[in-house]
C-alpha cells in the first residue's frame, strides 16, 4: 500500500482505511443501501456506517424533490 501511494502522488496520507472509506462511499454513490454497506463493512450499528460514509457534494447538489416531478 505504501509503495502504491508513493507512486500515485495522489494523497500522501492514504492508508488501507482510506481504501475502505472510498469503497463505502462509491457504493453509496451508486445507490447501494446503507444497510448493505453496513453488512459489508461488518458494522454492528448503522450509526457507525453513517459516520463512516460521507455524502458526496456532487450527488447532494443534484437531489430533486419528488414534487419537481409533478407537472404543475
């Protein structure tokens, strides 16, 4: 992992935990249920998973209200 991080010049503080966090975030951005992510990560509490994954700013900005779909 250390050699890969050094070779990438992306983020010098990346760790295996960084990969785990990125994995969870990408699953969430693809629409995977938080419950499934919780199971995959081995968390007993959904609170742990909620803290562990962050909301992508890009996805958040593109949220639409269901009321937007009513053709009024």
